[in-house]
C-alpha cells in the first residue's frame, strides 16, 4: 500500500488538506501534495512531499504526475456564491488545471484519476423551487449549469469521460454537494454558507451586537455534507467501478433559516435577522438524490447536520478568538 505514489492537487485547500490527512491515517506514505498557495497559507500542512506549483501550467502537471499511480484533483479557483457569481472567468480558467492534469496523468500512466465535480453542474430549471425534487445524476442534461463555475465543472467531467474512453485512463468523478467542516475558509469572501453563518453568529455573540444579515430570503433550501462523509465517499468512489459522475452529498434538506436556527442553538443565542435580497444567493432549492450511490455502494453520507455543525462551530470559534487576540493592542 505504501508503494502507491499519490498526488493530491489542491492539498493546501479545505478538502485537499483533509484528504492528505486521511491518506496518512490509512497508511499511505508516498504522497505528493501540491497547491498554488505559499505553504504558510495552506489550511493544513502534513509531513509529506509538499510542493508549491501552479497546476494551470502543463509542465507543472507533468512534474506533479511523474511516477504517480493515483491522482486526486481537488485544485480549483473557487468559493461560495459570493465568489463564484462575481468571478465567472476566474472559475472557468480552472479548466486548465483539470485538462493539463489529465494529459499529464495519461502520459505518466496513472492507474486512477479522481475529479471533484459539483452540484453546480445541474440544470438551473430543476432548481427554481425551494420545495425541491432531489437532483438525479441525469438532471445535468440538457446542460444549463451555474454560469462560469458550473460550466467549467461540466466540461471537466466530460474531459474525464473522454480521457477514459479514448485513452483508457480510469477516471472517477464525484459531484460534491456543499461540503463543510473544520479547516475550511471561514471569512475573506470565498467562504460558504455554513462557515459564514458560524462566523456571523460568533461575531454577534462576542461583540454583543445581536443581529445578523442573511443573503436572500432565508427560504432557499440546501443540503450540506460533513467533511468526514466526503472523505469516505471519495475513498469508496475511487475504489469503485462507477464510471459516470455520481452525487456525493447529504440528503438532509434544510432552509438557510433552518441552518441559522442550528447555529444559534449551538451558540446559545438568538439573533435579530435581516435579509439582503440583493446579495448572491444561488438557486432556490437543491438536494442530492442518493439512489445511485446507494445502489452502487450501499452507502450514503449520514452525518447529521447538527453534529457536523457543532464541530465546525467549535473550530471557527477557536480561529475567531485566536485572531481577535492577535489583533488586540498589546497591554501597557
Ligand atoms: P479550496 O478553495 O479550499 O481548495 C482548492 C485549492 O486549490 C486551494 O487551496 C487553491 O489554492 C488550490 N488551487 C487553485 N488554483 C490552483 C492552481 N492553479 N494550481 C494549484 N492549486 C490551485 O476548495 P475545497 O472546498 O477544498 O474544494 C476542493 C474541490 O472540491 C474543488 O474542485 C471544488 O470545486 C470542489 N467542490 C467543493 C465543494 C465544497 O462545498 N467545498 C462543493 C462542490 C465541489
């Protein structure tokens, strides 16, 4: 097992950092971790071969894939709705990362290639009602995905398929639905709803200013998958025979207001809510249909939102307090 040479692309990010930790826990030692960010900005730094490189560049991908037997592509220029609705071109440029990694993986004779796709590939017409019918894999077509980010994901999924069909590269594609947990982005503009809600509630509690702004009317519905379920899903899908893109998400549906209720309950506060109807809010409703993953694997993500959010809240609280202490003027 330790013989496998594994490349994790995007290892300085949220899911990539957790994946490296998971691979180490499972006994793999030959791990190459690559990210474009300087090492001191990686969310987790593990004792593996850590490399700073821009994987939009084909030569960098060839170097990264050299000798690799498995590749996990989690590298992407992305963020929550606030980022992807305002940075469509940047999101689409990530197509270079997956395309060049696929070419390099083929040239290196990689055994298996994993691509992290997204629920943002799904046709927008299927997501207009908050009272949503969960999305099945075939609902991605006819194509009308999230502009920018979703188109890049859909195109990259197809690149994986055609590299499998034309070049015999074994590719696996999971469509992640909103992943959350500790060691993720929690402020700065790229954070997603669960982390943003935790930060806002913590800030209100710590400052005594007991109010918060919610993007949209709060009635939008979503499902959120805790990072441990995501890691288990990646592991199972990578080892499986599933050739077509498959949902990897929780089907515990919640409104954004319901998510805030959970965070308030964890924090032991109740805030006055205001709704910003002009802020980016994404589709009205989205949930994961898990029929296919159940059929293939007899498994689906099952960690309850309340449990995952309690761990996420505790971690963000620690980060918030550490930062506040750093920024506090030194006592005289
Ligand atoms: P993240 O932003 O925390 O991690 C992505 C990492 O990729 C970052 O550290 C970034 O620096 C790196 N990166 C960007 N451009 C790069 C480049 N040119 N070369 C090398 N590294 C580069 O995001 P994440 O939440 O860990 O997401 C990982 C993958 O999962 C992404 O493909 C994302 O689209 C997908 N995904 C995530 C979610 C979610 O809810 N987190 C949902 C759906 C899909």
